[in-house]
C-alpha cells in the first residue's frame, strides 16, 4: 500500500523553505557592504597620510586661504592674535607638543628626533630662520610645510598656528 501524505503539510514545508531562502538572500553579501574593513588605506612607515578633503567638498570651518611659503602674499600676512601672557603660554604649550620633537626647546633644530632627519630641522630661534623671515612667512611654512617639515593645517587651527608663531618670536 502506498502511504498517503497530506498535501497541506508538504506545501507548508515547501513554502517555509522558500521563505527561509528569501529571508537569507539579502544578507548573503553583507560583509561586502562596508568595504572599510577590506579596503582600508595602507601607509608605508613614516609616510604622510592624505589629509586634504576631496576637491568638491564643502569645508565645515570656513574656507581658509593661506599663501604658499616664499610668496610676497605670505610675507605680507600679519598676526591677527593679540600677544598676551596667556596667548604666549598657549603658544608655548602647542610648540612643546608639535615642534619640540624636531626643533628642540630652544628652536635650534636639536630636538630628540632631529638626528634622524637629513637635512636636520631648521634653526627657528631668534638667531636662525625665525629672525630672517616675517611672521607671515613662518605661518605659511607651518600651514603648508616645507622641505621635510609636514603641514600642520589639519592639526592646528589658524589661531593656534598664529599663537605658535607669536611664541617663536620669544625664543632666544
């Protein structure tokens, strides 16, 4: 004798299998949706990561235009920040964080990592590069970088860069 299976039960099982397949189908490629874990940017040791935004992006802090170092426009820039004891203290603190490792506490280019650079960092004290160049030129160098010095546009705001320049003028 042939066993008779109720038709409703087999249709229900087939429908359940189809629903399960359709429910799993959208998740089949989820690991590929967020490619950051697969296609993350790789940098070589001591390589500068790309910090500039895409060309057509809109800046969130306003558009800042700083002339390139060595131009007359850069030399004509004047420090808009009022020099006070507090601003010099802030500039000294920022100098200690961002500049001292290479330029040293005195600005002579004798920081703890300066020996590893060829050429060595510039003497930015009052007797070196800092005395021969206007503050606008120094601001442009800090903003854009020069030779082996990296740009600090994305690390320091314009106000913080000017405070560092004001502190540079006090180095002996």
